[in-house]
C-alpha cells in the first residue's frame, strides 16, 4: 500500500516536471520589449556621453570658441587704451555682444544638462537598469528552481527503484522505514520546488511590470531628444534676436560717426548735413582763388596742376578738412582742378536735370536764348542750387573781367566749366538718329553733341550781375581773399567789392549785345597792342590750347 502510494507521488512529480516550460521564457511581446529596452539603454548612454563631451562646455570648465574669442578681443581692446576710434568703439561693442552670446550659451547648457542630459542618465542608469536587474533576478531564481526540480526528479527515480531491492530483504519493517523516508524527502523537495516556482512567478511579474512601464513611457524618453532641439532653437532664437537688435545699433553708430563727404554728394543733402548755404568745396576754392594775383594768372581754370598733390587736396576737400597749410601748398591750377572735379562729381549738376530741357530749348532756337528767358528759368530753380550757381557765376564773371591779363574770357571759361554744369541725365542715352531711350530726339541731345551748354554758361557768366542781382543780397562777404603761396600778395576785398581792370575795347564790343544772344562762332581773343595777332581758342572738353 505505502509503496503504491509512493509510486503514484513520484509519477505525478515527474509528469509536472515534464510539463513545466522553461522558467525564464517570456511571451513574444515582453521579449521584444526587453530587447528594445536594452537598445534604448545603450543609445541613451551614448547620447548622454556625447552631449557631455560636445555640448556642455561649462560642465567641464571648457571655453567655447565664442568665449575664447571674447577673451582675445577684450585683451586687444585693453591694449589699445586711450580715446577710442570708431573702429575701436565698434570692436568694444562687438565684444560686448559676443560676451552676451556666451552668457546665453551658458543658460542653454544649464537647461540642457538639467532637463535632457540628467533625464537620459536616469533612463540608462535607473529605468533600463531596473529592467536589467529584474532580468538577472529572474535568471537566478530560474536556475535555482531548475536545480530543485532536478533534485526532486532524482529522488523520485531513486525511490521508484528501491522497492525491487527491498523485496529480497527478510524483514518487512525495513521496507516500511525506507518508504517513509523517501516519501518525506520527496514531499520536502516538492515544497521547495513549489516555493521556488512562486518566487519565479514573482520575478517574472516584476520583470513584466518594468517592461510594460518602460513601454508606456518610451515616448517620454523619445521626447527628450526633441526637447534638446527645442532648447537649441530657443538658444539660437535668443541669440538671433540679440544680434538683430544690436546690429542696427552698430550700423547707426557707424553711420553717425562716418565722415561727411562732399564729392559725389547731392548738393541739397550736403547743405542739409552741414547747415551751410554754400557748398564747402565751392566756398573754400573760390575763397582761395579770389586774390588779385590769382585772377591775373594766364589760363586760370584751363591749366592743370600736379596730379598727385591735387589728389591729396581733393581727398581733404572731400572730408572737409582742407586746412590752410594744405591750401597754401597748392597753386591755383590745383585748386581750380579740384573745383572742376567737384562740379563733375555732383549727382545732379548745378543746372538741375529738371530744367535741362527748358534751358536747352531756349538756346536751341536762334533769338530765343535771351537773358530774359534764362532769368525765367533761374526763377524756377531750387533756392539752394540757384544760390550756389550765383556764387560760382559771379566769381567766373570776375575772372572774365581780368581776361585782358589772364586770357580767360567768358567764352573760354564756358568751354572749360560748361561740361561740368550741364550734363545729360544718366537715364537718357542719345542714339545716332537723335532719339533718347527709343523716343523721338529732343533738345537734351544738345548737351552731348553741341555747344548749347557752353553757350548757356557763357550767357550766365557775362550776365551774372543782372541774372543774380537778387542773390547777391543773400551773399554776404562770404569770400575773404587769401594768398595761395608762392609770394603772392593778399587782398582783403570780397567778391562783391573787388573791381577788375578794364577789359579791351574789342572784347567789350564783341560781347555786349542787346539780348545777350550770340550764335556759335570761333572764339577769338585780340591781345592788346596787336590787333593783327588772333588767338583762336580751340575747344576740347577740359582743355584749350592757343594757336597763333
């Protein structure tokens, strides 16, 4: 009876052990989760490590390239010292901007470390580590369970083989004792197996709980990477806003500190910037030329000066920094050359583009280019242009009044000055058939292909006193005579007060006409004392040469 019962117990234990699946096996989905968790743990560890190395400079007391640049620029500015130039001031402002960018970078790294890097570390070191730990416990309990089962299986096999050996014994009591011992042993081993199986089930449940928790929060961990990009975006946006705010300020500072140049600057803008009535170059040059000695120089405005020194003068005049020492070192040829260069550089000449057509029409028709028509045109000119034109023409009239000495009549002056006062508008191009920009040709072509501009300049010079009578009242003693060096005597007279020497009679007869109009003809000068020697002025755009 006892042996039969023991046999049944052993058979049941064997069947249970055989039916048990592997203790560490999981279902397909948890197994996939476990593989995913391990991969995420490895990736999170790599990302955290690289962010520490390449993004968190302050964490390792490293300096960003911007920080190193700021330190270098600060050192350069400190070495300069003294009163800062424009470049030094802008460099200081640039350094301050870069320093602020470094601070913004530091704030970015702080947020990145706290909300991204630390969370990645927690993911790899805690969340995924807990899964790994649960897996290790499961494997350990699984091994222990397997060992206990093996012991139970061996004990069962041993107990089943014992009755055959016991039958040969003469004593039945011995058989009963052995059977009781085997039964107790099998029961104890079975209890151990049951306990280990319960522990194994608990470990499995713990692992599954960790895996399912990870699966539910995986999107949160993935968002850590997006959060890094968002922090990067905020950092760059803040940096961009800072630069967008400071760059215009720097440009304004540079613009405000930029030297006010004269050459190539529109007359109205120049006068507005400087608060002047007369152009700086016009007033400075004429003021220097307005001496009796200079007015009597032969070929005034025709002859050219030394190019190198005149270039220095032009650059100084352009910055409105032509001091007396420089002007004293320049002769009249250099000063007149600089003046003509300035007139040519004006974006809109003294005779404005708007009035060019009207002026050209007045000079195109014989008998129509009268002083009265010219006067009407002058009335419509902007006040600032008219005043500066009056200033120039009154002085040129004075130069022409000395033509018996300097050989520069109004005709000659018009030849060298006219192209600088009358120019085609840049948009107007004249074709060979006289059309402008494809439209039928009109009188603007006269400026480029005839002497209309020169003739109008001649009228302005000869009739300056009449045409600009009102403007003379607005021209106080703005011209104080100076010497130009080379032992020339100074004169204290002004442009309005200086009286020229009497011109030759032949010149007066030739130039005086009721209406101020003369048709184009060769420009001939009769020097005093020799009526048979004619000097014919042959014109080019910027030079005149005399031929006997």
